[in-house]
């Protein structure tokens, strides 16, 4: 963020390029467990050292890595998108981008987990968005839910026409989980499941003092908020 409160466009672009390259590497991988380790290392590096890290600067010095569950191959699926759904529009209010509109493109039926709506962002460029809020939300995973896919930001695990790769091991927390200066779309009702999903990034202590990353945070004025990466 510049001193005038504007987004540092080139730094944010660099972050997104790195994320897009990381997910391209994951899509090309034959060994998903090894790709998962690469994903962890890359995200830890971004969080610790990149100027666009969601972690406040004072927390980066003692940062020891994001808490991530071990890879479980049983939680990786290639699923058909069921587009036989009633049309639905979701408008998510943000303090930086106004109202972000999404339309329901379909639903994926995740075995032993439940149904997750697949959303298409209808603004310029578009992209698929699949968040998940599971039974551990607020006590082991972030209370607002996590992201599985957010293709406009580069988080794309692959798939072919009509199918998506949904791998719960790659669920990750939105930036606002770590600092309220970020504003992010959160999981709606159609992306909320009762099952505990102890996979992917969890939500636990990250600073060196052991305090949870959202503790002792105060609300920020809208003019100081940043759009979620």
C-alpha cells in the first residue's frame, strides 16, 4: 500500500504472478503430495517475505509457517459440475471494490463432505470461485471459511470442460483471516457444510508469541482496507 493509501499495483501483480505460477506447477504435477509440500513452502515464503503478505509486518519476523494438515489423497477429487441448479445471484459487499457480483454456475457434490456451490464472478474478466466453510469453522479453521478455487487470483487446480479438480488439501485462508486491512468474500450458505474438514490450511497460532492471528485486532476504516488477493 502506498503512502496515499493506493494499492501497490506492481507488488500485487508480482504476488499474483507467483501464485499463478505455483498453481500451474501443481496442475502439472504427477505427485500431488510433493506438490502440496511445494505449495506450503511457496505460501510460507510469500507470507514471510513478500511486501503484499497478509501478515502485519510485526508478525513476519517471528513467522514459523502456516499451520497445514498432512496431505490426504482421499480428499482429492475430479468432479463434474452439476449445472442443473436454480439460477442464483450473490452480491458480496466489500469496502474497496463496492459490490462484487457472482452467479451460481452449478454445484459440485463432494463425496462424504456435501454440496458446494460453484460461483462465477460476473465482473470484468470473470472467474470461478469455490469457498468452503466446514464444521471446524471458528475452532480449527477460519470462521469465515476458506477458499478452494479462486481462479481470477490464480488459485486454479485444473479440470476439463464440465469438470473441476476439488482438492480439500489445498484449502487456504483468505487474507482477511490474518489482518482486517484486507477485505474478502466469505463462504455463503451454499458453501457451508456440517462435516469437519481437517485438511489444507488450518487456523491456529502463527506469530512467535503464540497469539492467534485474529486476536487483539481493531476494525479499520474503509479507506485503509485492501482488496483480497
